[in-house]
């Protein structure tokens, strides 16, 4: 509107400008062809909300072209042009609209350091305007709908109301995404970003553009699956997802007139909503928690959600780049300026920190060692110079041979933590060693140096001997040895569609489980390749592959033996001598989710398990869940899906896409996991209907949708002895996991966050395929359901 009324005066201005070239008149909102903006000159939007010009962040000596809210005492910059290329003298630099419609920033040497890379159709036909919504646009002078370029297509870290967008540019095939400043004084893009996948509708936070650490969940039309409260956010209105031939995007408007609000991704790696009140911007809503930002405190940093500053360095470590650290950018992490390994026992010691946990699977360069006690774990670490710390917890020894990441310090009454031991120098000994070496070198005493070298070499050798077999190298077994270990395959542990599992004991008295594969039509070379890939995958919630055997047609896989067998044994068998209480069950849910999450996201090649069911969840001595049989889908190739869909009992866990023949993604595992949760909650198989003919998952989904309590749905054997919030959470997650459309199912990472109580979860809709089990349709569907669950069994 404002543009129309100003049109006439615009021509006057144009002529004025053509005559006098470079003047930017105070109070204007536009730059015309040939005009430049330089020094302390600015343009302001019509009603004075936004201003554009050179600015310098904090105490920095660098200047940038940016857009900021004019009202705030301290410039609240919402967009930066030359994020990576500052200038040092704004008076000798200029932002210029060239006759061809290109907007460019020239530095002191008149070199173009930033440009909009756009050109108008006709020369001298464009102008650049700053609008009241914060959008800076070059467009045709006459035709206001002919947009040449606009800052809203290239946002910085702010998602502004009234047209600001996050989404996907279909023409350029580029994401329209946000990245925070590196720190308060440097607008260069940091390692974090907020992005929407081209074909998805969830807003995801990423580390290094690739590793997702938080998600809103999918868009439901009103809110996001995992951020349902956004629908009730009074400060915003019209939050919508728009998709057309040019782009798909999310936009929103302010909800209360004159109450300014905005979303931004902060240097902290969090998505925040701010409200402008009493002359300053106040944070109104923030996700996720600070310590849930991946690698926020960097290597060797500790995050503590409960005290400021959030990040500290481990003992003896200090910030790697203290300037950045002080400005709130901790991603460089911490280093130890002068650590020299004590070489040998007794020289170094450990500093123990209680209540530590790893907020993500990626804990850095860690691996497990097969030792029995804290003492052995400690001495294994001491004997290796590259070892930086260890954890011995629940009978497991994990050592770090390098950087430690995502370490989080919990509240003292939080039972999820364990003790982390960081290696430190025994005071004084460090200095002495180095003095000795210097003296030796100065004195030309090469003998001493030689001795030191020999000691180191000796230690290296010892290390190799000691760790052998624990580092993930697979053993190639001889058939006759395995035959001997298993006493001629006499003790059968189980049988499935892909082969039979036998118990055995190696000569070193280690227990193993041997899987004899059938249905294998694959060549030896490919088998070896696939097996070695599986062998590299190691995680505390995955059954470890120790080795394999390949002789003629014979194909055997050798796994760690799991003392407590499979979850199936304990959940459904009447004669199980162990009773799984709620705590154990919840722990199994979380462990399984961790294992799956690792397979889906954390290991090098994503692995879809394809066959998640209680039979494949194994339990160690402490009843920790370990997912077994992963990688089989790949190992067996096409044969796998043929066999899988015909194995008795498996069908109830399969996602609809298996049956409809669509491509299988990790979300198929999520579906099976959901069904597994229902069985853990009810203590019975889903396909065994309840006494009155009800189907358990349908009943739970219905209760949840009506807002009814689900605690009474619990396995009666538990006698109600369970944490009701955990039961509700587990039921909700299970329902989300079995949604018909895979896009609506959460990723395993999110499942984990919800179960751990880090993320909230909304009320799940009743999946379409369950609606038939509810109300009047019930009996009709039950007949049908009996067929679908196990039909294939009968014809196979
Ligand atoms: C801009 O700088 C000039 C001198 O270069 C000065 O006279 C003028 O007052 C400044 N304007 C503002 C708004 O600071
Ligand atoms: C402006 O910045 C200064 C220094 O960074 C700070 O002390 C002051 O509180 C800020 N003022 C407002 C209104 O945010
Ligand atoms: C201007 O930019 C060019 C290219 O980045 C650079 O080589 C030159 O040193 C810059 N000039 C000044 C004065 O900084
Ligand atoms: C313009 O193009 C150059 C070179 O392709 C690129 O580096 C720069 O980021 C582009 N600028 C914008 C604003 O897209
Ligand atoms: C555009 O304007 C410049 C002066 O700013 C002039 O030299 C040039 O001839 C004009 N081009 C056209 C196509 O009008
Ligand atoms: C997005 O979906 C469309 C159709 O559903 C498909 O043609 C296209 O390849 C997908 N693009 C990406 C990047 O997945
Ligand atoms: C980010 O990813 C790139 C490759 O995609 C890699 O080279 C780089 O090291 C990564 N940076 C960090 C800090 O992880
Ligand atoms: C898509 O872009 C073209 C060219 O810029 C434009 O003419 C058209 O109106 C746009 N379509 C939509 C739906 O925005
Ligand atoms: C300026 O315009 C914007 C967008 O139309 C509006 O939201 C804002 O309230 C206006 N501000 C003032 C001070 O009038």
C-alpha cells in the first residue's frame, strides 16, 4: 500500500539520484540504481521497525551489512549479508545497487566481497527496499510483483513473522535454513543449523549440517507432533506450511498486534522464541535443553544443565580457544596444554567425577573392553598413553582413546549417572619427566633417549597383545573348532527362519552363541564383506559379533552368549523363573531404543534391522537389552524379505509398507518397536486378543485419544507397581510408532528422548488400521485380523 502511494515521488527521487549519484537521504527505505550506502548511512523501513546499514558486533573491529530492529537499545541484528567477509572500514566500503539489478558489497579495494548474484531483465529498472517485516528486496521499479532477490530467501539466524520463512527452494533445489552466529562477536555460520528436509515437515536441529539432535516432529496441520504446545502459543498466529511449485515453507504472523516476537537459532544451538518487552528481547520458549545440544561443550567439556556457566572443562583441561569460550562458543572444546603421558604404571592417576552420563550415543573415541573389574579397567587405561579416561559401570568397562564428547553432569539425586574417571598427571611427575628428556638431549646423551624410545616401544607391543580381540577384529573360525565348541551342535538355543542358534564354549572358556545360517545363496566374497561390516558395529545395546566361519556351503556367525536369553522367554513363557518388574521393562525399552538408534543414525552406514520382535531382544546378566540379528537383512539380501514375510509370528510386527511393497526405511523398525512396546507393557502377545476380544494396541490408542488413564492397561502380573508417568509415556510412544504413515512415526532418537523424559510427547491419533478394532466394527475386524496376522504361515 505504502509503495503505491509513493510511486510518484519515487520517480522524482530517481531523477534526483541519477543526477547526484551517491546520496542516501535520511529516513528513506530504499536504494536505487547506482546509489551506494556507506559509512554510518542507513535506510529504515517505512514505519521505522527495521534499519539496514553497516554494524559492528560487540567489541569486534569488523563491519558487516545487516538488518536490525531499530527500537532496541542494543542492535538486535536479524540478518547479515557478508557473514564470512567482514570489512574493516565502512566509510571506504559500499553497498551498491548496480544498473543490472545486482546488489553488491565492495570492500576498501573496490573488490566485490558479497553479492545478491541477481540481475534484472532491463538495466536501470530495479530498486532495493527494506520492508516493515524486515525483508530487504530488490525488485522491478514499475512492477512490484517482479521480485529479483530478497533477504527472506537467504535468512541468517532469525525466522521473522509476517513472511520470514524456513523451508525449501524448489527452483534452486536449496534449503532455506538458519544457522546461528559463531559467537556474539562473529556472525559467521556456526556448526549448528535449523532445517526442514525437502520432503518433510519437521524442523530439525543439526550439528555440522548432517547430524540431527532435535526435531519438532512432523507438521500436523496445526502444530508439530513433538511441539504440540505451539498451537496454543498466544504470541503467534497463522503458523502454516505452504507448498507450491517454487518452494515449500513455514511462515507465521504475530499473534497480538504491536507485541513483537521472533524465532531464532541461538549461538547455543537452541531454537528460541523471543518477545520484546520493556525495551528488550526476552526469551519466551526454548528447545531443547542446553545439554541436549550435540557436542555443545566440545571435546573434553562437561555440560551441566543446572548451573551457569553450562560448560566447564575436565580437570587439567582448559578451553582450546579461550576468546571464543568467553563469548559463548564452546564448540572448540578443551585441551590439555602440556600433558605428557606418565609412561607406565604409577605415574598418572585418575580424577573421578560422579553423576556423569553421556547425553548422546556419540561419546567420542570410546570402546568397550572385556574386563571384569574396575581395577582391570583402570590399569588397561593406564597402560595406554592414548587413553584419556574410563567408565566402569554395570560390569562394563569403556575406555576413551582420544576425545570425550557429550559428557553431562546430572543432579546428585539423579540415578542415571555413573562415575567418569579422567586421566590426570600425578602432580609434579609430569615436569620431572620433561626436564629429564631436555637434560638428556642437551647433554647429547642419545643413550637415554634410546632407552625412552625402547620403553615406549615395549609398551606399544604389550598394548597390542593385551587388547587383541577386544578391538573389533573378527575372528575367522574353523568349522571343526566350532563343532567342538558346540559339542557337535548339540545344545540348541533357538530356531528362526534364517537358521538355528546353538550354545558353545570357546577353549578360553568364553561362552558363545553360534548361528548356523540357512537360505544363503550368496558368494563367499560378498559374505565376507557384509560380515566384516556387521563386525565393526559395536554398541552396548547390540549383541556383538565375535567372528564367523565360512567353509564350502557352511556359513556360521559367532556371537557373545547372552546369559538371560531373549525377552520373548521372560515375557510370554509361563515357566520363566525370572519376573521382569516395571523398572526392568522400562530399562529394556530404553536399551532397545538406544541400540536401534545407533543402527539407524550413528554407525557409518545406516542399518535397518527389519526384524524387531521380542525373540531378537537379548538380555545380559543384568537384564540390559541387546539387539541381536542386526545386519541379517543385508547379509541375506532378497532372500531375507521372502523368508521374513513368511515366518510364523513375525507378521504382527511388520509395518504396512512391507505388505504394500513400498520401500522400507528405518521407520519400518520404528513400527515394529511400537508393537514390541505394547507387548512389554501388556506382558502378552498383541495377536492374542484380550479376554473380551479386544486388541490391546487399539484399546490403548482409544484410551489415550479420550484422555483416559492407561495405568490399568498394565500387565496384571505387575499389580500396578509402576511409575505411571513412564507407563503413559511408553503407551504414547508405542502409539506414535505404529502410525500408518511412516512420516508420522518418530525417529528412534526421538523415541529415546521421550522415554528418557527429555522431550514431551503429544496425544497420538488412532492409527487408521486400528480404527476397525474399535466400537461396532470390532468383531468383523477380528475375523479379518486373525487372517492377516498369520495367513502366510499356513501357505508357506
Ligand atoms: C555520520 O558521520 C558523519 C561524519 O562522517 C557525522 O557528521 C554524522 O553526524 C554521522 N551521523 C550519525 C547519525 O551518526
Ligand atoms: C546492551 O549491551 C550491554 C553490553 O553488552 C549490556 O550491558 C546491556 O545490558 C544491554 N542492554 C540491553 C537493553 O539489552
Ligand atoms: C578486499 O577483498 C579482497 C578479496 O577478498 C582482498 O584480497 C583485499 O585484501 C580486500 N581489501 C581490503 C583493503 O581489505
Ligand atoms: C553469489 O555467488 C557466489 C559464487 O557463486 C557465492 O559464493 C555467494 O554465496 C553467492 N551469494 C549469495 C547471496 O547467494
Ligand atoms: C543506466 O544508468 C547509467 C547511469 O547511472 C547510464 O550510464 C546508463 O546508460 C543507463 N543505462 C540504461 C540502459 O539506461
Ligand atoms: C520428494 O517427493 C517427490 C514425490 O513424492 C519425489 O518425486 C522427489 O524425488 C522427492 N524428493 C526428495 C529430495 O526426496
Ligand atoms: C563436518 O563435516 C565435514 C564433512 O561433511 C567434515 O569434513 C568436518 O570435519 C566436519 N566437522 C566437524 C567439526 O565435525
Ligand atoms: C513461481 O515463480 C514464478 C517466477 O518467479 C512466478 O511467476 C509464479 O507466480 C510463482 N508461483 C507461485 C505459486 O508463487
Ligand atoms: C510496523 O509494521 C509492522 C508490519 O506491518 C507491524 O507489525 C508493526 O506493528 C508496525 N510498527 C509500528 C511501530 O507501527
